[in-house]
C-alpha cells in the first residue's frame, strides 16, 4: 500500500485529483499555524506572569515578616487595654510602621484586609476615647462627675470593639505563621 509513497508528491497528487481538497488542506494548515503562533506567543507572557506572581509572593512574605513584631506589640497593647484599661487611660496607638505600610497591605490578601480593618478599629476607639476625655475633663484636670456613667458605657463599647479587633489580629498572626511555614 505504501510502496513508493513519497509524502509531498503523493499529497500534492491527491489534492490535484480531488476538487476542493486543496482548499481544505490550506484551511487545516492555516488553522494549525494560527494555533501554533498563539501558543508560541503566549509562552513569554505566561513566564512573565509566573515571575510577577513569584515576586509578589516574595514581597508579601517579606512584608509579613517585617510587620509581625509590630502586630504582636499592638496585640499586647490591646490585650492590656481590655484587661485593665479604662476610658481615662491613654488610647491604644497603632505603631507607625503599620500605618506607613497600609497602602501595601493589599499584597497580603485576606490577612492584609483584616489587618487594615484592625487598624481602623483601633483608630476609631482611640478617637472616641480622646473625644470623651476632652469633654469629660475640666481645665484643672478633674473629671466631671456626671460624665462617669457615660464614660463607662463608652468603654464597654470600646472593649467590645477591641475584642473584635483582637480576633482579626489573631487571624492575621495565624495566617502569617502559615505563610512563613510554607516558605
């Protein structure tokens, strides 16, 4: 059957004998060429995407390691405020390094969103505490007695908010630990 079969000559002869076969052959070859060019063109794009994703992951891992000590300090301050704080104490302050990195927290995905939410909660509690302190204390540094019940209610709400904040921070620390463990 294949005696004397010569690929190019046989295909060309077959295309000459059948009308329309040449058109079909051109269509198939053109389709294969388009597919081959597409895959050839996407190889560098896929490689670049892999490189960028790897770089983003390295940046996120590095940021997690840099922020972890400040997050643990913030966690300790929040726990202290919850356990022994009052509305008259100095409010919990977010470390400056966390605030400076707030624009880059998107790299940390869910952990970054939780951390940003925790920073917002702490800042909200601090603002509310400062507002109360300004209203409740006179120029001589003596608290207005009528403001004490109001301050206690505000502090109860602040403690609830700080507990939610602490849950977010615990989740962030856990996610960072998993991230470091994977590396």
